[in-house]
C-alpha cells in the first residue's frame, strides 16, 4: 500500500511539471507500474525481488493475493472506530470527569441503555459515589457489576417521613442520602419501625448526622438499633427539657409575683380598715 501511495505522489508531481498532461484512469489515479515479465500485474510489495517474481509467475500471484488480503484487513480495522456506537453524553461526561478508560465507558453505556426508566437516578448516584471514592474507576466496575446482578439502586427520592426528620434534626445531605438508599430497600411496615427507632436515637444525640452514619450498618442488615442513651447536652431532647424548665420557672415566678401583689393588697386593705377605726374612736 505504501509504495502505491508514493507512486501516486510522484506521478502527480511529474504531471504538474509537464503542465498537467499526464494520462490518469477514471478514478483520477495514475496506473501502477507492473511486475516485470507479467503485464497487468500490480506493483510488488516492498522487499520482493522482481527477477524472482518474473521467473515464477505462480509465486508472484500467491504473494500478490496475500498482500491484497492483508491490505483489506487493515482498511477494515481502520473503519472500526467509525462504526462503533456513540456513547451517551451523560455517560461520557461522567467518564471524562473521573478519567475512566474507554472500555469501561463503553460497558457503562451499554448497561445504561437498558436502564432508561432509572437513568437519571442511576447517574446521580454514580456521581455521588465516585466523588467520594479513592479509586473512582475501581468503584465504577463494582457498581456496573451490581447493575448486571440487579442489586444496584440509584438515587431515590426521600420519603416524606425522612424529609421531615432531616429538617427536624438538621441532617446533612450525605446522611439523608445514605438513609434514603438503605430504607428504600424495605417494605412500608419495616420503614415505619425504622423511622420510629431513628427518631428516638436522634433526639438524644447532639450530632444526629454522625449518629445516622454510625447506624447505617445495622439499618442495612435490618437489625434493631437498640436502646438509646440519655439525652446529650445540646441534643434535641435536652433543648426541649430546658425550654420546659424555663417555662416552668417563669410560671413559678409569675405565681410568686401574684402572691406578692395579693399580699400587698391585703396589707393595704387592713391598713385602711385600721385607720378608719382610729378615726371613728377619736370622734367619740
């Protein structure tokens, strides 16, 4: 192939020097020089002895057929990237961001073609997981295996109960997301029990998000969370108890003030009655 290309370049150069008068075939390429002694045979591949080819026409024919086959295989190999399937832009963006190899990108693209119903949630979950991963490529391989096994769960919309709980205790996004992923695996009855247990643990913790991360393993295994400890200083329950105590103290102080005012009024009334008696006695 390379000698043919060089022949075309030299012929084109020669034609330019002669004023463009060279004869070319219908395709615009100059006829290739033939094998000596074998009119009509195309030019030899590099390294072949023309004299040997001329004395052995059968060998020349076999060698030329082999060269043509190799050339065809090379051209088809060059065309493979052009006919390869296009990768989804969202998949490509993820793989480019985390420097994922092309073979993994193609594998992920094929898997996502069959997950159109959960595509958005799956991609969001992959972004979330790979952002926290020390080896994003290795974790992606694990997640793709989960997709093939049917165990991968994309980013789920948090339950109403979890949204209320996250707002009540100030859970961060990571804790809320992890809880949502795990609780989504269970039925409604189990979810209700989980939320009740979580509420009892969160209300006595002064770090609810950290508490949530500590309870993830038990939650994922469906185990009871155990008995919560006493209210920690600054916890939700501790603050509520302090507020109730403050309100109780205020009411007590209000009652004391009321008693004082009533006492003052009573003493004032008694003083008025005494003055009235003294004034009447003087008149007599």
